C-alpha cells in the first residue's frame, strides 16, 4: 500500500526528496541560523522535553500564527504522548505593548494537564506573561514555556523560560514562522531583516 502511494506521489521517499534551495530575498541582511542548525537544535530541545516529561502526557499550546512552524517540527522531535491545541491573540491598535486579547481560544480545557506554551519569540515578555497568566488561571497541572528564540536584552517583564532553542541579538529577525508584515514565515532559516531595504 505504502509503495503504491509512493509511486503515485512520483516515487519520492522522505530520504530522496530533493532539497528546495531558496535564494534569500534582497532585504535579508544575514542568516543567523541555517535550516540545518535550526533542525538540529529543535531535535535537542525535543529530547530535553521528552526526558523532563517522561511518563506523563503533554499538551503543547501554540500561538497562531508564528509558533505553528516551530510547533510542528518540535512535536515530531518529542517521543512521549502529546496533544496540541491552538490559540490566537491580537493587540489593541495603538495600545501599550502587552495589551493583547484572545482572538481564538483553545478548543479544550487544560485543567489537570501538563501544558507547554510554545512561542516563536520571547521579546519584551509582555505577550508571554499575558498568556502564562491566562492559562495558569485554568488550573493546569503544570505550565512551562518553550520558545524558539529568546531576546533577553529587550526583556521588560520577567517570564520563566523553561526551554529555548536560541538566544538572539537585538535585531529584527524573520523566518521559521516569524514574519515582517506577514511575509517570510516560510523561510527555513532565521535571518536578520534589513529595515532599509524592506
Ligand atoms: P513580546 O515583546 O515578547 O510581547 O513579543 C511580541 C511579539 O512580537 C512576538 O510574539 C512576535 O510575534 C513579535 N516579534 C518580536 N520580535 C520579533 C522579530 O524580531 N521578528 C518578528 N516578530 C517579532
Ligand atoms: Mg508577528
């Protein structure tokens, strides 16, 4: 059956699938982490999470849209039973940072569950703190934070980051789910965007 499906799909196995080479857009200043570095680091963090939550079930909560790209790769690197759920937030126009509201809530309750909040980036910390407080109010068994990127130099409010893939400098970055005006989320690498050229 599997072979039939593979043939129907043009005969590509996962191993032989050709790599798509993407030319970086003009306004990409430099690549901070290549696709290979990102994947390798996500596998390491997935192993850390599997070890920490061994013997328990885990729920990964992803914040749309940025962290979805990270979530899917991370989930495949975790080898304990897990569920996923999603929420979306939106900020109030012109309001101070951190003034966000839930635009799409989780599908299911999280009471008595071990929950890991999956973030694309923790920057000032306002968004993560809001989400942490909101979710903690729903009586999970435990709640942790896992972020792809951590920019601690810009932190204004402290949040306990349990797992992070990379610390980054004080530059605006795109790729691996992070956007500039909704673009560049699909880049497999993480890159500094040159604001002059965008
Ligand atoms: P906060 O400042 O920690 O509340 O982060 C708010 C949100 O800003 C993050 O969830 C990202 O969506 C976005 N953000 C912060 N820094 C960057 C960046 O360098 N590139 C793209 N989005 C960013
Ligand atoms: Mg964004």
